[in-house]
C-alpha cells in the first residue's frame, strides 16, 4: 500500500495504535510500544460510549446535533493517576460544519465529566484525534471551535489533542501537541514508532483486529479478511503440529481469535467481536469441517467448536498437508449469515 494511503487507512491507524499500547520486547518490538511504556493499558476497542441519562437529556435540550452513542476507536487507561486516552482516527481533518462534527461533539462530551461516571476509577480523559500530519493543525482548530460551541450551550466538553502520522525516510513518526505533553508528562513532540516503511508497505503483518465498519473500500475489506484468515490458519497449524496421535484438540472462533490477536480480541466491542467470530467460524472452521468430516471421523463440529482427533497413522499428515497447502482457499467474502452492513457516519 502506498504510504499516503497507508497513513489514511482506518484499519492501519487502529492497529498502529493497538501495537503502541501492546507489551513488546524492549529491544525487538514491531511497533514502538509508546503508550505501554508510559503506563497505559487497553480498556476498550470500538465500544460505544454509554452516556449517563442526565447527559443525554442535556444534549437533547441543547438543540445541538451531537451523538449520544459515540464509538471511540480505542480507550487506554493508566491506573496510577486515573488518566485515560480516548482515540479517534480519521483519514483527514474536517470542519465544524462537516457531518463528522456530530460524532466529534459526542466524543468531546464523552471526555468531559461523563467519562469519570462511566469509567471510574479512571477520571481524567484526553480526546486524541489521529490524522495525517498535514491535517493535525486544522483538526485541532475544528475541535476548539466545537468545544466553544458546546460550552455556549452550557455543555461541558473534555480536553482534546490532535496527533499526526507522517513518513520520514523509512519511518513513521507519531507527533502531538502541548495538551498531550501535559497530560502524559512527556517532553518530546514526536517519536518514530515504525521502521522499514517503503512506498509499497504491506499492512497485513500488523493486523490484530479488523471490522468491516472500519473500511468502506470493498477490495480492502476482502484484503483484511484474507489477512486475518491467513493468520488464523498459521495459528491453528502451530497448535496442531505437535499434537500426538490419539490426542483430542478442540477450538472455537473465540479461542483462535484470542490466540491470533494475543488477547486483543477481548477488548473489542461486542458487535465487532461478533463480526470476527462469524468470519472465523463460517469461512474457516466450517470450511475445514465440510472438507474433512466425510474423510476422517475424528473431525467433528458442534456449534462453534471444531474437534480434531487423529487415530490412524497418516491422518494427521494428510490433514496438515491440506491445511498448509496455499492452494487450499478460505474465502474472504463476508459470511453469508451476517446481517447487511450499514455505514453510519452519524454516530
């Protein structure tokens, strides 16, 4: 993917933030774990914010067009000082009159006093909009204008910060403003977070989680679904290779997704979890069962659970050869039983 498109891609932006919040070896990390190093841990990914009833009523009385169910990309928390970071990533900045401002007003209000009511003991929250570096300043200006608008209606927005992504030589740099520096207690204005970038960087190796709602481009949706299925297949192969003859192994979509994402799956909102669960169940586990159930009696599936038992010499080798063969296709199309997707920019 071209670097300009990479920095605007919502799936890449989300997963970059997740890697920055993920524990990794200090001398061999894939993405600099900047947030982890500063004590922040994952709280939620793409989970709708549930305003207190009083806040919803105040928004309704104000007459402003503000979302009462904003859905941040990521929330991080630091227990020692009850601080939180609330992230929203965009391909570019927008103005106060944009359709995106409805969502932004909701995010600003979510990071005000309501945040402590919903996410106690976390209290002090900073809204962080992540955009390509060239959009960082106008993004901050928009958030400032929207905050003034909210205060004029006697609503209480939270503090905000604008962050930028930029490519410098072979690195992606992550930059921020003075509000972020004060909130985190850091002196620097930016850090390099990912090396080895080229004009055709493949974002697939950094994929931890993905949902169709993150990507309006059909080709990219298929690309990311296929990438996740490839990772799931590799993970299952790692579990099956050491399995002795006669030993039973069983797994579910949730088991595989927890292992494949190194636990990140558990932080996803329920709706997003459901989409990944259906993808792995219908496009991967059911495909395995359909191919092998008539050939090996030890391959069974009940509900979401696939069970594998090899009792006869040669069964394991045949199964693994098939699963490892790149000619074995697991379709990247949307699961047939999944409800139609509605792209709602008016959250």
